[in-house]
């Protein structure tokens, strides 16, 4: 096979970028066999090591796959338990120098579980199956820090569990759901799985734009999904004034009283922004979900959910026909860490480390000529000239980022999501690599 294109840049990044664009444009289709490394090296008058480095970068991004002596092929669409969008969220496992694709906390900054587990009974005793689904002591701690006086609070198995179960209570086939774009890909998949239609909401530095919400409400959505702070992927956090304006928009809309607002406070305790909720103004319409994954550990799989009793109690009743309750053992662990001074100090320190790392990378990127808005939480939303060229360019440097396409509903300028919260080394070097990737494919 002869590759049907010129290669003006014959570095590993340049070669990989051309191949990536051929795949994107459909010139190279899934299953196509690529020429051998030696054939390409001879055709381009470069060393086999140069082509091999390009092939390795493409393999890291999942663009191509080696099948040993059979050759190297354009990878087909993966058909497994991850949706197409979610497959694009994180990089494939490999020899990454720096993996900035995951959107997960730095394990070194999570509080130790040792003290909390030392206080847990050595038997996983459930008491009675019909006991309250949330420990009363934990509920009291959660209520003290809730952004408004919710009628009911329970505990679920992570933020996505609470959000999906709330959607199942209020959304029916054919309904519309307003959701941020860019936003969290799992939300788009959840809306589609329910047979509903996603109505995109645009954002600025303070979250959803009021006019965008007003326009979306004309479509009479059943639900609105918002991320009030440390928005994924943009890092925007909502001010109290913006929350008030959004609540006013809903209150003034035709049938606004029937809209359920679902808030995903996924990074709550590591966010520098204060807690905020439309529930202050719309207490009978807001379900607020606060996850402890980013602050205390993703594998705890625990989040709190609060809102109007009519919705929360329906959700609890439905869970009783499934998992029943979130492990009271894990609830006890969370309660301990929410009241232990050392655990509280560890989470507070992590919050400031994430802030400092993010600000350092934003500043370094701006010095390199890449305009990135301020951020809160773990992630940055970095503009690039060409998404695939950028991810391949970074792969050649051993850096993984998340492609931007899964985070948007309706297209728009190309971006990649960068988990700035784990950049603890040479920030200037990382910024230079990101800036070069942002320019890759331009012109």
C-alpha cells in the first residue's frame, strides 16, 4: 500500500499527524493495512526509528493496532461495555510519560482511610434490611453543609448513580433534557438511553448562560442538568448571582414549575468556589448531588443526594428494589472522614494544591500563547487547531489527554481536556508540549 499524501513534516509528530488526519477524513478506513515501517521510512527518506515512533504515538491514541507479523492496521470501532463517547474520555493503557486524560484526583492527595477503617466494626453487619438507607449521624453532617435546607437527603453509589436514578424518575421516552455543551459525556449517554432528546446549553466563565437556558426552556424540557462548580470539562464555577438568575429564568418560563433541576456537584470539597444551588430559590424543583469521589477517593463510590421529599423518597423506594442501600460500612467511613480533623485537613490541603497546579499551568500556557480561561477543580479545556493532530502530537511526546469531541453535543471549536490537577512536575515543559499540540495541524 502506498500512502496517498505528502508529508511536509517528517518528524514522528508530523508523520503521525498526517496518518491521523487520513483516518479522520475516511481516506484510511478501519481495517486498512498500513505499509511496514521500513517501507514508509524508505518512501520518506527517514530512519525506521522515526516511523516507528510515529506508529507508537498512533497506537497510544488507539488510531492503529499492531497484529504482529500480520502487519499494522487502522483500528476499527471498539464494541464493548464502554459507549463511543466514554471510550474517548481516557487514553489507552500504555507507557505514558504523563497521563492527563483521566479527570481523576491525584492518589497522593487523597486522605488516608486507615483511621476511618479502624473505627468500623469488623463484621459487615447490616442490622435489618428495612433500616434507614442513610445513617442518621451522616445525614446530620450532610445537612449542616447542604447549600439549602433540603426536605430529604439520602446516600447513593456515586454522583452518576444519583443523577441517573433521578432522571429515571422524571424523564420519559420522547422528553427533552437541557444539558450543558460542553458537558459530561455520561450525561449525553444517559439522556439517549432514556430515549430523550438533549437540548444543549452554552456556557461562559460562570457556567450556563441565562439566555441559553431561556432559549432551551422554549423546548419545554422535563429536566435540566447543571454542574454548579468545577465544571467538567471547562472548570467554570457558578456564582450565587448566576444561580439566582438561572432560577429566575426557570421561574418565569412557561411550565417552568414542572422542570426538575439536577445539580452535579462532583468536585464539591476540592472546589475553591463556595457551594451554590438553585435550590435556594427553587427548593421544590432541585435535586442536588454531591460526590465525594474527587475529595475522598473514587473507589468509595459514595455521594449524597438531597431535594424535595416527593422525588428523593421515590428514588429511595426504587433503590429498595435493587441494591437497597449504599453500604453502611462505607457510610461509616465517610462519616469518620467528614468529622476527623486530620482527614478534613488533608482534603483542605488537596484543594489548594489543585488550585495552585491549575493556576500554574494556565499561566504557563498563556505565556506560550494559548488562551485558557481560569479554572476550578481538576481540569482545563484547552483550545486546539485540530483535535486528532493535537492528541497524536502529545502521544508522540508520551502525554495523554482526552479528546474534546465526546464533551460536546453540537460541535464547535476543537478542544482537548487536560487534567491539570495531576501536573506536579515541570509545568513549563508540559505547557510547551500542550502549546505545540494546540498548533498541530494548523494550516
